[in-house]
C-alpha cells in the first residue's frame, strides 16, 4: 500500500508517555498511516500566552514548550515515525510574538489555524454561551471575518499549512446563499503564499458532518495548484487516521494525485493512494 501521513493530532488529553502516544499510532497504522505529525496547540504552552491569553487558555494546564519538543524528539530518536508539528492560532497583530514562539523549537511543520474571532471562540461545540453568540451574530459577518483572518494567516509567512480552512462552518450554520464569495480573499492569499492546506476529517465528527475543506473549496484549491496534507485532528487515540479512506476519495475526485509531508519545514510530495488501496 502507498503510505499515508496523519499530520494533525493532539496528545493533550493524556500524559506525554510512550504508551499514550503508541495508542494513537496503533489506531493510525490500522488505517494505513505510516508517518505521524504531532500538532499540539500553541495555547497549551506558557510561551504561547504572548500570542493568545484569555481565561479559557489559562484554565488549562500549561506546559513548557521544551517538554513537548523534547518528548517528540526522544520518541523519534527511538525509532517512531514522528514529525514535530504545531497547531498555532493566528492572531492578527501578534505576528512577531508568533514568530518568536516558532523560533523556540525545531518544528518540522506548523499548521496555522483560526479558532478565535476577535476574542470569540466560535468552535466550542455544545457550549451554550458559544451557541448563544452564534444566534446573536450576523452569520455573513462571521464568515467574512473568519476568512479575512485566514487570509492574514496565509499571507503572514509564518505557517507551512493552513488548518481546516473552512472551520467556520463547524456548527452547520451558514449565511444565506450565496456566500462563497466571502472565501475568495483567503483562497487567493493561500494560493499566492504557496502554503499547503489540510484535508481534515474531523468535520465528519462535528455538527456540519463534512470534511474541511468542503468539496467546492478543495476543487478551487486544486485549480490553483495548492498542495495538501491530510489530518485526522484526533484528540483521542481511536480517531487517529479516522476516515482517511473518505479523504482519499475526496482528494481523487477533486483531481489530487499527491499529498505533502515536511522535514524541518521543507515540503516534499508523495503519491496519493488510489481509493481502492486505502482502508477505513
């Protein structure tokens, strides 16, 4: 089988131990994954407070970045097929702070994501306050601001990959159509910046019920020659590599025949498995 790489999963709900890590790898291997990019959230670390600081962030156990980078480095040295990644929130006006944070560890790749719209965490599924804010806000303005920030992330030069590029659809709540025009600034910025986008299967496990990005958006990226990574966005071991068979189907239907991996922030292309070769 042509190998696949899962370039988006998180260890944050368990300890930094080989046993916890191996549980993710076992689930991924059973689904045809042979390389794993760990992407802890930047807000998990004390150093990340310079970028994103709010009560929700401070309510979580904050670690030192060196603990994370050191653990992944040790596990890779012991022979596990790991890459050191990071999922970093893009916060407009904090570009220098993000750059300083990224200089502190030898990352193989960095995902740039938007989870916060000017202080509002819009993706807290099941959270009453989050849903009340969705009901209060104009959805067209929400989508417009999200894609404006995503364009800023792509243009910043800070990131190798743009994570879940249409995450704003997570709740399945959309502006009145047509709204695809709102994404055009981000589409153009991503293509111009030469960054990759990820096909993220976690959307299948969220209220929206489809991958990020959706088919129409992924087709636009293919037309513009934007490379792709593949990620499960797993926070639990059983989700590592989940629905990669469906991701491969989508990628092939949109015209992709390669996907992307990274070494010390240098991009490499690999052949994409044929749909019949992948397993779920």
